[in-house]
C-alpha cells in the first residue's frame, strides 16, 4: 500500500469544464441525476433490492420523509446529526449548535437494531443492513476505519494503473453526485458491486427516471483518469475536470478507466482521455480478438449470440470481422447460415468464411442483401456522425436485421443514430465483461413507430433498464424471422 505524508488539506471541490458548450449541455443533466438519486435510493428499499438506506436529510425535508415512511410502511430512525456543507467531502463535518446541519436517517425494516449497530460503530453490521457487498464492507472497515484512509480510490486501485471501464463500479464522479451504487466498491472490478449497480440502473426507468438513467450511464461510461499527489486529487474526463482534497501521497498515483464511449461535447486533445481524432480501435491486442483469455472471448461471444433467433438462416455479414471468431460461433448454433466478413486488416482474416473483403467498412461497396449484419458499436465513434449515419442507412437498406454489440460500455450517442432507423427486437448484457448486444429491425419509414411493448423505439436505449437474468444476461425475447425482402 502507498505511503502517506503527515498532513491533511481542508476539504474542497472545484469543477473545471472543458468548454462552455459542455457545461451548458451536461451541468443541468448532472443536477437532475443528483436530485433523483436520494429518491432512487429509498426506492431500492421499497422495492426490496436492499434492506435499508442511510441518508443525510435537511431538517425541512423531515415532514415529507415521515409521510413517505407512513405511506410505504418502512420505518425510519434518526441516528445522529452532522454539519451541513454545500459541496462534497470525504468525511462528515461534526455537528455544531447554531450552525447549519443535517440529520442522519436510516430507512429499513429493523431500525432499532441499526441504531444499536450505529452507536457501537459496528461497520460490518451497518454495511449488511444497508445491503452493501460483504467484500466492500470489509474493505471499508480495513482501509477507512483501521488504516484511516480518506480517499478510498487509492486502496481500490491497488497496484493497477489502468482498467477497462465498467460503469456499474465507476464511482470517480461521486463528488458530483454521479455514481452507480450507494457504497464505495472494494475495486473497480468488483462483481457484486457490478450486479447491484445493474439492478439500481435497471430500476430507474420504472420509477420515471429513464432520462436520468440514460444521462447517468453516459457519464459513467466515458473514459477518465484519476490522479493524486500531495493531498490533491484530480479526475479528468472528456467534458470536465474535478479537483478535490485527498490523502497526501508523496509520489503521484495515476489510474485510467479506459473506454471508447465519448459523450456529447467531448473535448479533443492529444492525450487520454480526450478524443484524439485518430481511429478508435475496438481491439487492444491482436491475440484472441483483444480478449485476455479464450474463456472471456467465449462468454462475450455467447452474450452476443444469445439474442439471435435459434432458427436463424441465410447470409450473415460481419462489418469488422477480425479473424471471424464471432461469425463461426453463430454458425455453430445456426448451421443454416453462410458467413461473410469485411475487415480492413488483411493479416487478421482467417479461412473458414464463405467470402471476405479487405476494405474499410465505411467505404465498402455492398454486394446484395443479408439476413443479418453485425456491427460493433465502437465503429460508430471512429468517424463523424454523418459517416456513421450513412453506414446505418446502408445497413437498413440491405439487411433484414442488424445486431449491434459492445465490449467497452455504452456508446453515449448511439440512441440518436441507431434508434431512429431501427426498432428493438431483443437485447442481452453481461456486465462482468461490459458486453452488451441488441438485435434490431430496420424502420423504413423513419417515423419512430412503436415497439412490441407499446413504447416508441427512441424511448428504449441501448443500455436500457430491464432486470438482469441469470449470470447478468438479459432475458431474450423470442424472435420470428422476417420474410425475405425479395
């Protein structure tokens, strides 16, 4: 574990925007997410996702919360008071008579037991009664209480300097009130946290916060870099930078959450995490199509294949096929398919497909119609929006169905590009590998018609909020193949 210097900087928080446009677009959305978050937290108790919740409540809010408690039948108890502050801090401010303050209030089924645990400073019992993962509770007890760390980002990253971003564990924007869970994860790869975050984000649309959920996912999915030195921490993202008080480290610590999901009004630059203007690669290595193991590739490909109809037959085209592993996985399940691929790198193409073309997929000349076209969502951020829109229009004209997928988190603006041209048929997710897949059919009149559940196509986002099934995969709807366009 890293050493710390023997001093502390007073709490502070500064937000620096990448541009006026980024601030005008994102600041009100961040405020809306922050306003919704306490209501979502209490709803997790009401919907039995968690046994209890602990919140800081202003005195003027207490009458409203008492009404909520009576209406829902969920007991509440005030466990203490603390000083009020207008900005984020790593630690609470002691209560002072006559100064602004907030109540610490517990909502749950057994308030007496929680109050006893609170008075005994029993963090293990407190964490269990708040529904936090046991690994994260033990982590908090060790590093916060026993070792006295102020910013748990340092122990959470350990010796790592980078990781693929998983939005359900990303709490780097917590000073802004932007976070996927209500606790501090033990690591940025914590599986129980990932599953809980998936459930919480999935609940938000049911509560009337579908738009806030989409904004939250976009914010949590963008690449970002955290660094800390001499008590000052910074979080740099494509749209803003946060500066706040942290533990005083004698040597600079840096940690990157890597992603290709750039939100609206992302700044351009020559270094991470900004848009560089260069081609964004889907694969990090040429081995195993960028995966770290055969098992990881198998599970991710299975997530994609699981959204397909079992009786799929006909020509399947993969735009950016790599070595064709995903196509071969599809054919093992759907033997009546013929396989075609477009790949810019000739050295990646292997034998086993019916036909392949070495070409840039955005300039490739179409060779007829296809039963299914595959497209990695990251490809849409390699070019400007006009080029991406032209490709999607061509797919709509030449394919009965399209399957889009991502192994790097939600692409923030995909809803604006994809859903006006396609309607959702089925979707799947595997949060532990950041894999998401969605099966779509073209909308040839571009009038945003209703989907099968009665909602408009635009209303259902790629990273939408259905409850996850076993192993984090979405339940897949049955799909009947559409008659040939010929």
